[in-house]
């Protein structure tokens, strides 16, 4: 039923934000029961393909990464109890995406946008000096970088990946010195853009992600060591019990 409603939307050439037919009209159009249509609409709403506005009807959903964010955030939190691979992969993807678009950023970011980025970077350094996190400033910085490119999907992906990392980050025990180092990396990103130096910008992105990557690696190396020690201790106790 979900596929039939998706096909109906495509065949009718409905666009994001367009109003869907009423429930009775959908039942007649696709030849399904009321219960099947309602369940399908719930499923499509969970995927953001359909937006249900109570009292107003159902609409074709706009581009959204909410389902991706929820899934990745949950997997990331699960990963913090094992090997941290999901978070490592996420950080790597963010870095590769920004490094791959470095030349395009330099071409498209104008003086006004660079000034906004500079202001955010300075604010991050000030907050780091005060021993305070700068989560919202970091988000604004990276979204501005991507919005200038003019690719909505890339911007949405950046927002989604950032949200996932922001949700999981409180479990990672980031050091105060890393907040400062990351703030300085943001300033270097801006300097590289101003200098129109692609290689320098790519290096700055690598430096930006190095503290969080190191934190993840250290955290889960310690966790693995504790797990191995616990397993060895348990095995020793078991052997002693059988001797």
C-alpha cells in the first residue's frame, strides 16, 4: 500500500507541499481499504514522504533527513558501548565531504559570507577561552559553508550528520583543550578560504576533525582494554573454580 500511494504521488505529478487527496478520495483512487490507507499514511509520515497536518489534511513532504538522523543517532549511541565505529565513520564522512568540496567553497563564498564565518570562528575561540562549549556556533559555521555551494542535498546531509554527532558527543568526554584546538581550526579554515588555498583548506578540515577522532579512538581503546581485562579475570576465576 505504501508503494501504491508513492506511485500515485508520482503519477499525479504532485510536488513537495502539495495537498494530497482526502482519505475517501485516496481509497477510491487506489482501491484500498480505509485501514490500509491510514496505516500507509502513518508509514509515509514516519519517512517524511507525507506530512500530516491535523485539521488540515496530508501533504507531500519536503526534503528531510529526520529519519536518517534518528537511525544514525541511535546507532551511534549503541556504538559508544562497543567499538565507536559508527561515530568514526561519521566523522570520516564529514571530513571527506568538506575536503572534497574545498575548491567549490573557495569559488563560491563571497566576502559577506566569509565575514560571517570569521565572526563565528572568533566567537568559538572566545567561548573556548571561557571554558564553554560552542555547539550552535559550530553548527552555524558548517551549514554556512555548505549553503554557499547552493546544493540543498549537501546542506541537508551536513545538517543531518552534524545533528547525529551533536547528540552522541556528550558521551565522548571531550577535553577543554580540544575545544580550543577545534576553535583554532575553524579560524584556519577561514584563513585558508581568504587565501584561496585549496590544499591549505583541506588540511584545515583534517585538523578540525582530528581532536574528535582522537577522542573516539582513545575512549574505545580504553573500553576495549577494560573489556579484555575483565574477560581475562573472569576466565582466571573460572579456572580457579575448576581446579
